[in-house]
DNA sequence: ATTTATTTTGACCAACCGGTAAAAAAGAAC
DNA sequence: GTTCTTTTTTACCGGTTGGTCAAAATAAAT
């Protein structure tokens, strides 16, 4: 709407989105309340509703931002690069996102587990398209003998599930590893796994 | 308490747990309501509360049952069997559970994503212990040269995350695969992955 | 058939839910 | 320093929440 945002608007919009991310990622949409978000943002509930028309609007704004960040790494895969290196780099980027943006990962997980009522269309639209392209690239790499044969969809699912696991199931991971930081080990394991999975010459 | 349950108690307890599983697995604890569960169980809300003292009690009863089923497959791993076969069989059992009990998987996922407020102790207790034993077995297999070296914890995380992914992110998987049943392909991929990961003689 | 134990219902409650209306307070522009 | 706009607060609304209570209806035991 308005091109210029007041410094107050700028600050409070950011505070609300930050608070919404905290709350929604922990309790899901239906489990979260405006009072919770308002309190965490340091605002009164009516004041919160002055910036975002509804609880739904906050949630949608967060998901819109999230989906951009979420899909971005897949666009940086170079179909003319070295296949194993490209796939490994992609997986590592996804793992880094789990490490640095665990709340975003959990927000996404909550939404999808609950049937993706808000982002279902995006999943069946843009996500499906962009995955389709990646699948095509992987199939080409296989035909050209550059990587060992795999079912591309399930390879992608493996990468997604493993990397997101460290954010979404953080409590469980830390229950088992105690004080050990999971991420260095996870990265090494992921690299090793993809190498053994995909590399033609097994070292 | 009472050793013998009436046929009515038997029927209604089951109906309530079934309804609770449906609702809690879809909306999480805080996002679910007693009215929803009561309606789905075909009872009035006060009648529901006659069988379970509180919303919390239903949720806990479900989680208790779930945790048993969840941990059971890991106990069937034979440390004296063929390592790759044992691990692969375990992974396939977990995948079958995702296929046949997706709501249980999502209930568990919801609980853990939200910080495991109810089952945190079990994760840090029994789960940690039983995983520790499996980790020991895998390390022994590696030292005996029966499988290629891997970090056991992260291998286990990989198996968990991949198999649960097909239940928890079902909507996303189907958005991409459309009408293709994910599970046959998933099983083949999982077997191939573990074989390339772990087998000494790469075929 | 009557006593007794179990099950179900309807009416209700205080707290909380998402959201509104209007007026007061604070900032910005001049 | 006064006008005008933006921001915040106070008071409130109808609906829903988890849960209670006592009475009614049903089932079981004798």
C-alpha cells in the first residue's frame, strides 16, 4: 500500500512477525493465540490488530516470506556443474537453513503436517514445478553416466527429510546426543551418504 | 483400577482414543478441542469427560500407547545377525509403520516439534538408552569390518527422518508425486541407499 | 421386580478466544 | 503551538474453551 513505512510501523511490523514466528512455530496456527503473540511482541492485542488485520494475516505473511526462502536454494543448483558437488552443496545449504532458521523449519513442518491448509496450492504448483525440473536434471545426469542410478524424487525427499529433521526434531536429537552439537556430524554424514549414493567411482 | 471393563467402557474408551488420535494428530494438543473429539467419538462432552478425566488424560493415554509401538521395532534388531540385513529390515519396518500408522507418526511429530512437553523424559530416558545400545552394536559391526564406517547416531537419524517423512509430510509428497503411491519407490530407494552406504562389497 | 451401579444428559460456569469501537495519547508537519 | 495524522489504550462483544454438577436414564445383579 503505502510506499514509505513509518519507523514505528517498521519496528512493530518486524516485532509482530518475529513474535508470530516464535509462537506459531511452537504451537501451530490453531494452538496459537493473539494474546500470546501480542505479549511476545510487547504490544496490546488491539494494537497488534492495528498492524495486521487478523491472526490469519500474520500467519500468511510469515508463510509467504518462508516459502521464498525455502525454495530459493533449489534455484541455485547449476545443471551444468558437477552433479555430486551440486547435489551435496544443495543438501548442505538446506542443512545450514535448519541450523540457522529452525523456527522457520518448524513453522513449515507444522503447516504441512496439519495438511497444508494454507500452502497446499503452492506445494502443488510452484514446488511441484521446480522439483520437476530438478528431477529432469538428475535423470539426465544418470543417463550421461555422471552419477549412479537413483529414483530422483526419493533422493530429494531424503535430503529434505534428513536436513529438516535436525530442526524439527531438535529436542529428540539433543535428547540422544546430549551436549554434542549435531550439525558438524550431520554435515559429514550427509556428504558421505551422498558420495556413496551417487559417485560413480566409490572411494 | 478395575480389572474388568464393561463392554460399554471398552467400546467408548476405544472410540475416544480413536477420535483423539484423529484430532490430536491433525491439530496438535493445543489446537484440538474436547468438542471436536467428543463429536468424532459420537459422545457428548460431559460423557467424554466421564471416561477420561481431562483433555490431557486422553492425550497422555495416546502417547503412552504410541511410545510402546514406536520403540518396539528397535528391540527386534539382532546384534548377531547380518548387519546390513538387520539395519535394512529395521528401516523397512519403520517405513511400514509410516505407511500403516500415519496418524500415530504425525501425533508423535507434533509432540516433538512442539518441544516434547509430555514425552521429553522418555526421550532422554528409554529412547536414549535403547539408541545407545544400537549405536554400540553398529560400532562393533564397523570395527569387525562388517559394514563401512558411518557415524551411528546420524545413520539412525537418517532412517528415522526418511521413513517418518512419508507420513508426516504426506501432503507434500503427494503434491509432488501426484497419483503415484510413494511407498514402493520409497522402500526400494531406502534399501538401495542403505546398501550403498553400508555394504563392504559395492555391487 | 426392585435394588444398585453405571452411563448419559442438560444446564451451566468462569476463563479465554478473535476481533471491534471509540476515544485518548503521541508524533509529525507547518 | 496548533493542526492533522498516526498510534495506543480502554472497554467491550458474542462465541468457544475445558470442565462441573445434579439429575435423569439405562443397565446389571438379585
